[in-house]
């Protein structure tokens, strides 16, 4: 593993050169036109600024880890390299964030997520609850990590323009933030479909965005079952994947559009959204993703299968599409 500090630069996507990717790009543009402008996890925008009074430094981190497991000199040297890599890219603040994630009380019993508010735009909360369940998503991906998914009948407010370097205010999108008992809450801000619009396409768009937001509840900060060392390994692996030459990029250029004067923040935001985009493609376009970006597909697949060894994203996508067909035929009163 190369632990050099990466340069911030745009990386051309390999799948941008394929005919199938052009079809995918067209589909994504069509889906984006439904009124949801962007994807983000706004809950993390300010957390990187939070620093404990006593900064958590590599020497103290290794000492804490050794209280729970023995490390050889080679393992300690490798861990120290990873910690230095994270410090150089994201500042020492990242260590406190990872420690907070490892220490957060997440002993609550796994329960199906609560879905609410979508009746306002003509959809059944119960149908969406089934769609966003572990019948179709990996075991441990939702019930352990997410508490609520809610439609909010208002515009998105936050610091996305300033923190992500957007040229204009973003009014519609999805956000993920930590709520009670260490579980996450996903909120959607968007315009509902018009009378002449396809409900099937709109539900597919919701599911597409949900797959991205759910990934933020299953990363190195929020995942409930990881110890500190595994969080370090996780973040290092995704960061290395994000910054390597020829790395996967979403065809709409979301990750590389992120800009911040603080380059530690910019790198961190890009890695967070890169992970979200990889998961989004894994769940929503699995065959194309695996064909064009096998390394990134394998990375997501590895973390998904830590708790659900038999999960098949292609099979589960087909099942979700079947349910969406049924849902689109229903009429729900506002």
C-alpha cells in the first residue's frame, strides 16, 4: 500500500469510455431530472472540526489497541504508517472521529427502519419500508444502522454550498446524520412527481438515492460493529482506492466537483462521497459496476459480505425492480 499524500485532481473514469456507460449516463440524467439535485451526508460537514481537548495521537492509539490485542513489531509499524497517512490527508482530528464511532453506544436491538412522510407525495410508507428492508439489502446494513427514513416537505438547508464548493444553493437531496442510540437518520428533500410523470421511475430514483445515503450509515465512522483498528483499515482502503490513478468516478462527476479551501476537508469529503458513490453503483448498477470497475466492486462486496456472506446485488436488484413495478401501480391518497 502506498502511503504517500495524494494530489487533488480530477481522475477520468474508466467507464466513461464505454457505450454502456453512455447509456448509464443518459439514464442518470433522466433520473436526476425528477427534482433531486445532489447526494450528500450533511451530518459530517462540521464534524471534522471537532477536536477533543486531548488530541488522540498515533502513539496513544497504538497503546490503546494493544490493551485489547497483541501486535507484532511489524503490525505496529504498518499501523503507524496508516495513522500517519490519515493524519497527513485529513489532520489528526480524524482520530477522534474514528474513536467516537468505536465508542458510541450501539447496543440497541436491530429493528426494521421507520419510514414516514412519503404519503405526502403519493407513496405508501409501508411499501417503501419493505423496499428498504434487509429482504433486499444486506443483513446488518439497515436494521443495525438506520433508525428512520423520512420525507421532509421543505427545502434542504445546510452548508453544502460552502463546504462542498457548490456554485449554487442545493435545495433538494438526501442527508444522513447520526441520531439516537448511535443509529442514523436519512432525510429526503425533493419535489414529488407530477401527474404525467412515471411513478416507477420516481421510485427507482428514491431507491437509487437511498442506496447512497445508507452507505454513510455503514462507513468507518458510523458502522456499529467495528473496533478502532478496523475503522483505520477501512478508511485507509477507501482513501487509497479513491486517490489512485484511473479510479472509479460517478459518471456525473459528483465526487470531483467537491471543492474546499481546506484541502484536508476536501480530501475527506471526496472519500466519504466516493464510498457513497461506489455503494450506490454496487446496489443500483451492479453488473456495469463490476464489469467496468472490478476492484471497486470487490471493495464494496467485501464490506457488505462481512455480515451477509450470501448477498447477491444483481439478484436483489431484480427483486427490488419487481416490487417497484407493483408499487407504481398503486394510488395513494395524500
